[in-house]
């Protein structure tokens, strides 16, 4: 996880950031980045996550001006399928 600022109110908060993931396709390692958003609420027992959303960012500027090849390839494949 990187760059995960959390914005809080009295009893509600949310945070957004980038989550680096990895897996394999066949024998080839694959790395990709997901955008993560968490919604939290304050309970008598402490903060609890009440909402989670993750998605692939578009292929632009995931890491300071460099595209994410895995995300770009997956996004391009989906775009071609929709065309």
C-alpha cells in the first residue's frame, strides 16, 4: 500500500490509495496496481470499515508519469473488446 491519506470527521472517515499486487499468468509473474477506497465509521468499539472499493486505474500516471503496463494491457484488451 502506498499513499493512503485518511480524511476524518467526527464519526466518519475515508481513505484512498494505491495497492500494488502481483500474481502469475502461466509461469510469468505479473504485477499491477489497484486504486483502493475505504469508508469507515466510528463505533463505540472504535473505527470500522463499512465500505471498500477497488478498481484498476486507467493506464495514465500510476507512478509519477510512467504507465502501468499490466493495467494498460488489460484496459486496452477490454477497450478493444467493446469496440
